[in-house]
């Protein structure tokens, strides 16, 4: 792995776990584009508390995980798996929804948010065959994704990365941070979203629960 300052700070993953190749190759910098690499392996800032396949195929079990953001993707070392995505523009939120969420949501990295969850997921060909207005209708009018999610702010902090246009292993990498006492609320958020029309179009979903500190 190329050693960046971030890698050193967050903990470089070492060899040891089963190796699975995931995602696209390391790419050159392009200004303003934030690339995220999730590295599962024998070391990392987050300890994996549990890991399971929710829909479809899972990922090789790993004891630790790092979430690394920067202008380039991190390279993969032997014994690790790697998932990649990018921060991107919003597709579905209205201005009013965006502003309402922005007024209450918390940022990542809060000192008391010592629990996290990584949910890599993909949607089916049927979802991607829909037009934008049909997807928005499923996402919010029928499933209330934003309306449901808003009730869990600011306890749950979140970040969404897109992988589909990179040809990555997952269409989305979703990341959540919360305090230990809010984990039951996070469970309830997942229950609500997984019962929606939107989730009928989820073709693969993996859940990793994490802890630090
Ligand atoms: C914490 C509460 C949550 C809030 C406030 C929230 C809010 C949002 C918003 C506003 C978007 C639309 C972004 C856009 O306009 O493109 C979005 C997209 C998305 N969210 Fe959530 N969300 C929450 C929880 C979750 C959870 C728990 C999951 C996974 C289990 C999840 C998975 C996704 C995915 C995959 C997308 C992209 C959907 C697509 O583009 O088809 N969200 N979320």
C-alpha cells in the first residue's frame, strides 16, 4: 500500500485475512473529486464487531476496517479487500429536503460516535432501467427514504459514496456513525428502510458493524 499521511494516521492495514479483489484500479488525481477506499484487513481504525450478508453474496470476514478519503484510491495490499466509491452530486433530494437535513445533521468523526456501520449495496437492473422520475417516486413518494431518515438525525451521521459509474463492486457504499446508546435506534432505522418499496430493488447488501476507542 502507498503510505500517505492519512494511512499512517488511520492505521495501515496489514496482511493476514483472506484476499478478495474489489473495485477499480488506483486512479490519478482530478481536482475536487473525493475518492473513498474502504480497506478490510488485519489492522485498521475500526474493529469489525459483526459482518453479514443481508441480500446476496457477502464479503470475506475481516477483523479491522479503514475508511480512507483522498484525491486517489488506496492500493490494495495482499490479504486485504478493498471497496471504492466517490462522493458525488445529489440525485433525488429536493432543495427543501436538502436544507432541512443540513439544518439538523451531524458530521462524521464526533468523539462520542464510537460505533459505525458500513453497508455496501447494489440495486437491480430493474431499478437502473427506470427513468429518473420513476426512481424518485419509489425513493421518496412511496418509500419516504428522506422522511424516515430525517427522524434519526442528528443521532446518526452518514455519508454516501457512489460506485456504479466506476464499475465498482457495489453501486453504493453507505457509512454511518453513532454513539453506542443510539445503536438500537440505528437498528430501527434499518428495519424501516428495509421494509420499503425501494428495498425491493436492492440486489445485494452487506452489513458490517464497527467499533473504535
Ligand atoms: C440516517 C438517516 C438517513 C438519511 C437522512 C438519508 C438520506 C438520504 C438522502 C437525502 C439520499 C438522497 C441523496 C441524493 O439526493 O442523491 C439518500 C440516498 C441513499 N441512501 Fe440514505 N439516508 C439515511 C439512511 C440510510 C441508510 C440506513 C441506508 C442503508 C441501509 C441508506 C442508503 C442510501 C442509498 C443506497 C442511497 C442512494 C440511493 C440511490 O441513489 O438510488 N440511507 N439517503
